[in-house]
């Protein structure tokens, strides 16, 4: 009987993680789009100024780290939930 009471708790954790995974997959998709737009803007800035915008470089690094953290969570490589459940990664 003790084993029966543990099973629903474990299943509810899996369903809760599944819901969070759906949200994180959506966030990863949106982040990929933002990264694409950011790279286009950075390319245009490079054409005009011959040097990349340092603030965009920093944001791009942090966004890439966020996408990496999200992918790790989605493939069960880690149990640590990415932003907004933890801090935004630094771009340094």
C-alpha cells in the first residue's frame, strides 16, 4: 500500500515537469527568433561601423546561454529550471 501512495506523487511530478517543458520549449522557440533578429541587426551594425555593438554582443551571449540551459532542461540533462525559475544568465 505504501508503494501505491508514492506512484501518484511521482506521476504528478512528471506531469508538472511536462507542463514546464512545454512552456520552456515555447520560450526556446521565441528566444531562437530573437537571436536570429539580433544577429541580423548586429550584421547591419558591422556593415555600417566595422565593429560590433558591445551591448548586443553581451546580450547575445546571455541569450545563447539561456537557450543552452533550456535545451539541457528539455532533454533531461539537468533538473535545474532556466529563467524565469532561476536567474537570467550573464553575458560575460
